[in-house]
């Protein structure tokens, strides 16, 4: 019996040593300064973020075990160790099933919806893919329950905000998220079409929730219920002319949230009730590649999302997205219109080690009033235009393992819609260095 146990213990080690093994890592540091809003004691604040990551990959026959861990330092969270990725996956031919390949992955990995604007976040779960010659089917399901709170960016409800401020809570609010999509290559006129659906379910236990029908005279700042959302997305992308590409997307958002509302049947005149939402997100971008002009690229992009003083009309994304390090309005009662131009100055010398990009984005409130994702915009004011952001990025890659990124940006606000402490120009300058080893 002891010999059998010895063989069972040594067999995995023998297989691991015989299989292919790879490892590496990177050092990522971003340093700079930014102008803080007026009204605080310090007008300038330092920007500092340093990450050291190590990754490893082990072949186990037809399967691959891959993982990455990191340490991150920021002034707010000086000590943060995290497991960024840990997956056991395989990809095998599936000709017998009428497909070209079948892929399966288990563990912590990056999940995204077809647009990349509803969901883009790490989750723990399962992902599978079935590929054909002209199409791909994907399904993924995961949870946020095991994510550390400092690495979680999915903050949807009032209860999520309370958890974020609670030092005794270490992990993210538990949610179950599923994504399914089907992609057609060259569906028509050389265009690629993706149709997908995303579902997000709040898994908070009942003892943390305010029951529907609870009567009150004034809103309780600690009251809250589940926030469940669903999304259906359509994305069309492809070439429309030589060197010109477009990407257009639309997402329908439904869901429910507990709100404090007028209730004629209540003894107080008010109660907490679940209300449904129906929001919309639409956008497009056109990219024009000019390889003969120093490998330059011009891009025009715009986005619109519904929102109003009534929550039922607002679009609610699962995870945040950003268009600038200085100022960004998330989808939900927001719209923006932007343009960018990038050029590789040394392309004439057949060198692509340097790239510069200049971009500007104008932000709006789609309803002309109300709250947006940025608290700097005063929800009690009226006016659509919020301000304009201008950014310059210079990227240098002198070696394959070294990248330097210098960013400078400023935001000129519309003073008529900003709060009293946010009427001045904001700016930020950072230098990022990434060394891979």
C-alpha cells in the first residue's frame, strides 16, 4: 500500500518535470502628479502605482495550468498581494462535432461582453469556446465572491458603496455573471457581426437586504436591496473602404433595483419598492489607417447612453470604462464625442519604436440634467455640456522588453454644471515604465 501511495505522489511530479514549463514577470511603475480639485489643502497630489508580477505556465498533456500573482503599491493601499490569474485550460480539435476547435478554461481569468463596455473584469469561473470556419460560440460564467475588495471595480449599488467603506469586509460583494455570444465572420459585405447577452445577479444574503414594502418617512442611507441587470448587445465591425474600418454597437439594458418611492397604500406615504429599468447604450467609431503617412491613424468616435432623474431610464454598466486618466463619464446619462490622431515619427526610417497620439473628448449629460458617474458634476444643475478633455500620449519601445509611456492630459469643465470645488481646469502628467523579464 505504501508503494502505491509513493507512485501516486511521484507520478504528477514526474509528469510536470517532463512537460514544458515557462515563467516570467514584469515590473510596472506609474509616477506623476495631478491637480486636485480646488478647496482642498494640497493643490497637487502625487500619482504613484507600482506592480511587480510573476507568472508561470505548465503543460500537462492536452491541458495547460497558468497563473499570475502580483504585489501592488499605491498610497491608499500600500500592501496588496493578489492572484491575478489562475486557469486550467485546454483546446482540442472538434471535427467530430462539426467544429474546428473546442476550448475550455476553469479558474480566474478576464471576462468581457461583446462591446467591452458593459463588462471587462476578472472573475472566477468557467469559459468555453466552440470555433467553426466562419463563426465562434462563447459562453462564460463566473463570480466576484472571491475577489479582494481593493481589486474589485464592480460597484453597482448603495450596499456596494457601504461595503467598500467597511474595513471589516475583505472580499467583493457576491455576484454571479454570465456571458454568451455568437460571432459571424464576414456575415455581410465583409462585416463581422456579434450578438450576445450578459446577465448579472446579485447574490447578497437576505439578512443584508431591506425587504420590499418596508415603510419609512425618510430614506435610510444604509437601506438597499438587490440590483440585478440583463443586457443584449449587437456589434457590427469591419472595413467600409480601403484603410477605413468601422465598429458600431448597441446594448439594451434591463433590470431591477430597490428604490424609496411614493406609496399611497403606506401609512407613511413612502416605502421601499423594486422598480424595473430599461436603458440603452449605442456608439460607433471610425478608424482610418494611413500607412504611407508615417504609419498614422485617425479615429472618430461617439457614444450615447440613456439616463434621467428617474432611475428607470438609466443605463447601468457592470464594470467601469475609461477614455482618459483625467476625466471620464461612464455610460449612464452620458454621451461623448471624440477624435484622435496617432503617428509614428520614425516610420520614415523604418522604425516603430516611437508613437505619439493626440486625442480630445467632449462630454455631455444625455438628459441635460441629473447625476452622472462623476460626483464633480452637480446633479441639481441644468445643462448638457460637461466639458472637454485633451490628452497627449508618447509611447517608446526601445527594446522588446521595455516600454515607456508619457501621458499628459487636462480637462476644461463647464463651470455652469460643476460643483463649487470643481470649476477649475484639472490636469495630470504621468510616466509609466514596464519592464518584462
